[in-house]
């Protein structure tokens, strides 16, 4: 991406009307619910990627938790306690169709991974979780996200696949995102 990408929290006056990532459910969420969830209900925060004052993508994050038994790593399952474990949930990620393939998705994912590191140090966090649509699985796999154990109901019915990236792997995923500048 030639121009500098600014990533910042969504503002109430951001114009979201022209945004279209080509997936009606993501577009509807961004147009109608991202602001409500952030400013009124305080359920999540949406970060936007801006280039030259043009909104090219968004990522919505919230806190969440996982059960130890769902972790893909047997080592982590043995090492961590049996109560709900804190994670950062990447709830939604979308890139405007006119900007797809230019690295906006990777820039947003890098930002989310950085937020997970901050959460680890301020509140506690063992990793990042997202529910990936089938067409996004390869994108997330490039950064090391793996399917969660025992939480694969969506895969059986064509729904999203729950993925996880432990914080121990976040640094290498951040490095991979810088190298590839991948599509989002």
C-alpha cells in the first residue's frame, strides 16, 4: 500500500455509508450496528483503517473467554487453569471492495494482534479468537490461527470456523503480517 494507513477507533461522525466489502452481513453490521455497539452499548470497539481520509476497512474487537478444553495445543491445555481464560475476540473484519488486495486486512489484523499484547499486560489475555468464514480461512492461516477443538459446529453447516492464535505466537504472526502485507 503506497499511502500511509491510519488505524484508529471509529468516530461517531465517520461516514460509513459508502463502505461495501461485498458481504451483506458485514456491511449491514458496519453501517448499522458498529457505532451502536461501541458508543451506546459498550459491547465492542471498532477500529477503522483510513488512507487519505478514505475509509478502507474495519475490525471490531471485544473481550471474550475460552474453555481450556477447546485450545488446539495439548501443552496449553495442560499448563493453563480450568476456569474461563481471557481472550481478545476479533468479532468482524471487513475491507472495502475497492481496497481489497492492498494490505488493509493485514494492517487491521496487525493492529488487533497488538491490542491483544496490550490486553495481556493490562487485563490478561492468552490469545486472539475469531470466527472465520470459509473464504477467509487461508488469510487467517497465513498468520498462524488454528481451529479450536470441539467448537467446530459451524464447519459442519457452512458457518464460520472458530480460530485461535495463542499470544506466544502473536509476535511471529505480526512479523508474518509485515512480510506478506497480505490481502484482507
